[in-house]
């Protein structure tokens, strides 16, 4: 068989969604244990062959087939699982094997199939009889209640199973025991037997707490459900009886805004409502360590909801009637409210579905103008409850799939032409502005922040790992769609979002500073912070070209502290990008002045004060990295003001690090300047800036006989001995001297011993009173040669040093002939001594 038929993806349900646990190949295997030979469902990873799932097939586990390729079941007290197969045939293969294994297991337990020696079957029958319930009689109700309580008191095994509960479930499923209990309930009610009714309440509650799917399904059946609710009314801990049956009969009437033709779907809707009522009202609230105490009941509700959504999703006539009625402008407000509330509940039913199934549902609704209907109800001036339902649906969809909302916005922009007011994004912004002081404004702000935010796969690997998300590489198609959406937003919608801010900050003070305006501007500032953190050149160009930061800083003068705090947070977000263009924009326009003034005027130990200090703390931590110019700007303009703030050490450290950075930069400039001046001093005496020789040097080469330079007579030029090759050993120093055309002057007689050390000397700055400019050149050569130069030691003979002193003593009367500087006699003093 082709393995691709059994290729499947495993999902595990958490509280609100389904978690993807990997993809692999499903297979089955058989294991022998004390309960007999049981089948195990195994899912091995298609990547490395590791075991992703190993689930034992038990006779009491209910396996549900959903849609075309889904297989769902509940693992007792643990969790709910789902396998999404690639093909329908692959799922059917596994289902057939599961059914066969469950039938064999049931036959083994009840003793219909004996082992080879018969001992295991006998042992199973003895264990089964050990937990038999007493006869279903009126006088045995207390004993039945105690038996069930004892079964629940037995601790679970390592695999999370409770064998006695499993055997009880098999017994109850095969017999009509629960039906007999309901007959006793009617008898007790007729006789007003209060004790019997109290015992029946405890019995029914214990049956739910057994957490067996087969038992829960029996209790929720149409024939027994009303009697089960009646039993749960007689709680001995309540002084007055709560009439659950009456309440459900009077308040659980189903309102069909659009007729549902499938009776099976209608029955499941009724069952889900009553099951949720039992779970939320009648069952105890599970503790932290008892999250799966009622997992079977919860799983039944989830599966029923999935079946309802799948049935309605495939009913094209139902969906067509629903959205035509929603778009009917002549419908009454009550009718419109009922329709939108139904759509909201339909959307909420998709919560427990897998991500692929939910996305398929929304893709099915899109051709019926799903987002167009939401936009229409958002644009209503007085939408009431229908408008709130539309806002709730939009938030629910955007939190599940922001890309789906972005796609709808792009499609609306392509279809609306030049009519910007009809864009879904602009409708959201306009409704936010109108209803900023209510729940609608807060929900729509969340929608905008989610839609404008950076997709998780486009975040850095560090951010993805920090948020606990699996690290994913960005999809090129998704990146292109996101960039296209941003371009559309800044082109057609950004000015709608900025209009209230620009209108309120046109001058140096806010034109309107009431509570409603402050609340609206705070929402806008929160959205702008998301734009700064998620968008790159779009928001940077917008801030710089429109001087947006100047408008934002006007908000620091607001009497509403939360608005001033939002302005500080925005500045902090801008600086946190470490963008050179934004930093230069802040420095050039002196945009930190309002922050310093706010810090001085706001007092100590409050939220605004802490936000301002944190901003400067960030700059202080980045002085040596990306905030050098910003720190220098702060020290230059606000040093005297910040030095007065001593209750924190932030500003002292900031100013100290700034001074250190200034000293470091000055030292680097001096070092680089000296090296440049020293290395060019010799060349400037002979060459001009463009590299050509000056007139005197050119005349020297033209007029002088080359032979006189080396003390030779006229004759064959081939006989001229070159000093670098014939008069001394070849060395790095002599090679450079031969290239430069000049030699370093001899050391001064008063030179210290450190100048003759083997380590290279730092470059010496050129002084104006130096007699010989080539001293600097020699020092530069020493520093450039490094360790090679340090291995050579220049020594002088005593006679030569005395001759040098005599020459230096007569320097006032007799100037040395520059023509002799290149002679062999003078260069001989610099010959290195080989070691």
C-alpha cells in the first residue's frame, strides 16, 4: 500500500485552539498485556522516523469521523486528539482496523473469546464481577451511589486510565441500567421520596464524572436528557430546588432566523445547548489539576459543533439566504440584529476547529461578501447590537488570521477605485474615531494593531524564540502581500488615521484636551507605536517628511497623564529602532527638549517620570554602539539641566560615558592626523599634492650630473655602486630608504635608551622648529615596520658619534650641504648590525 494514503497530521486540543504536533505516516501494531492483545495506533514522523503518537485502541473510546479526512477521539482524562489524513481512503483503512480491534477487545473482556489456556479470560471476568453495580431497585439507591463513589476514588493508572470505570462503562452501554434509574426517578418524584431523589442526584453526577464518552452520550440522548436534568435538580446541598427543566423549556426556544432544513443539524444544536448548560451550570468547576475532569463531555460538545459548522458550510442555499438577508437594507433593526447575532455565533462555533478547517470556513464565506457585510454594518451611524456583533466577528477573524483581513482590504481597495471611504480599512478607522470612548473603539484598535503588525514568520529568529513560537522562515508570497498591503495603507489610509492627531496639534498647544479627545489620541498613539516597531522605511519616511514627532511631542503638555505617557512611549519606540536617519532627525530638530522639560516639571516617582528615565537609560546603554551622536547632542544641550537630577544615577553615567566617548574620538583624530602629517612631510618637500615635483626639485634632477651624487667620476654608469646593494646588507629598512630616496637622520647624542629599544616607536608629531623634516619620516617608518623593524638595532661607532657632535656644534656657522645627504658616507651610519 502506498504510504501517502496514510499520511496524516496530528492535532492536540488545548483550551482555545488546536496545536499542530507534526506530520507522519499512520500505522497499527499489536501488543500483549494483562488485558489481552490490544491494538496501538502509531504515527511516525516523516522527517526522522520518530514516534509522534502511540495511542492504545480501547473499546470505550469513541472515534469520530469528521468531514472527509478527519478522525477525532478523546484520550480518557488526558486530552482530545485529531488526525487529519491526506486522503479519505487512508482514514477509512485506519477506521476499519480500529473497529475490528474494538470488537475483538469487547469479546475478550466479556469472555466470549477465550485464550489458549483460558486463564486470562477467567481473570477478566472476575475483575468485571468485582465492580458490578447492585440491582437497580429503589432500596439499593444508596448502595449504588456508594459504589460509584468508590470507583471514582480509585486512582488512575500511569497511562491515565481507570480500569474499573472502563468496565462500568461497558456494562452500562450493554445494558439498560440507566433507563431503569430514570424509571426510579419518576417513582421517587411521584412518592416525594426526598432521600431517593438525593441519591439519584449523586448517581447521575457520578456518571458524568466517570468521564466515559459512551456513558455521557447515553445521558445526553433525547430520550433521557430531560430526566437527567430532573435528577440534577435535587441537590442535597441546596435549600431550594432549582428547576432546570422549566428554565430550559421556557428559555431555550430556538430562533431560526434562516430556516435549517436538515433535522439532524437541528437536533445537534439542541443537544449542544443543553450539554453546555450541564457543563457550565450543573457540573463542578474543575480545579487547576483537574483540567480534564469532564474531557468527554467537552469533546462531545466540540465534535457536535464541528458537525454543525460542516453541515451549514456545505448548504449553499442556506448561506445564500443568510447573506442576502444580511445585505437587505430594508430589513428592520431587529431582523438585522438577529441575523448578525446568528453570524457571530456561527463564527464562535469555529473556535475548536483546526486551523485548516477554520480557514476553509472563512474561504467558503468570502464569495458571499463576508467582509463586505461586516464593512456595511461598521459604517452604520447607529448600528446598535448588530454593529457590536460585526466588530466582535472582525476581531475574532483578525486574531485568527491577520493575513485574511489584509487580503480582504487589498481586494476592497482594488474594487473601490478612487472611493477611499469605501475601503474596509478606512471604514474601520472612521468607526474607531466615532466610537473611541466605548468597547467598539477598543476592539477596532486591537484589530488595526493586529493587522498592521509584523507577521510572526517575518520576525527575527530571536524574537520568535523569545515569544515561544516555532521558528519559521518567511514565505516570499506572504512577504510580497504584506508589503503590498503596507503600500496601500500608507497611500490611502494613513491620512485618515492621522487626521485627529494633526487637527489637535496644529499649534504649540493642543486645540482640544477633553477626555474623549485624549482617549482617541491615546488609541492612535498605540497604533503608531506598532507601526514604528513593525514597519521600516514606510513609517520612517512618514515621520521625517511630515515632522510627525513635533506633533506628537505637543501631547506631552496634555493634562491627561496617560496621553503624555503615550507620547513618551512613542519617542522611546522611535529611538529604539537605532535608525541613523531618525536619530539625525531628532537631533536636527531638538526633539528631546520637550522630554527634558516634562521630566523636570512632572516630579519624581510616577509613571511618566519612570518612562522618561528609561528613555535616557536606553541612550546611556547604547552610547558606545548606536547612540554616540545622540549622547553628544544631549551633553551639549542639556548637561547643566541633567546634572541637577541626582535621585538616579542614569544621567551621571550618561554624561560620564559621553565625555569618555569624546576623549576617545579626540585621541583617534589626533593619532590619525599625526600619522597622516608625518608620512606626508617628506613627500611635501619634493612633490606637490598632485604627485608632481616642484620646480626646484625638477631643476636639481635636470642640472646635476648623476655621477656626482655618488662621488663618481665621468665614466661608465654601470660601474656606479648602489648603496643599498653594495655598501650594506639588504634589510627592510634599507629597502624602504632606497625607495623613498632619503635616509633617516642619525639619532641625537642625547637620545634615551628607550628610543633605541627593539619595540616600534609611536609616530612623533612634526614641530615647526625642527631643523630636519625627515625626522618625522624616520619615525613613521619605524612605526610602520612593526616587529620586523624591532628586530634591527641601529648602532654607531664612537668616532662617528664624536664627529656627529662636532658637526652639530658647528651647525651655526656651517650649514650641511644638502647634496651630501644621499652620499654613501652619511648613509653608512645607519647600517644595521646583524645579530
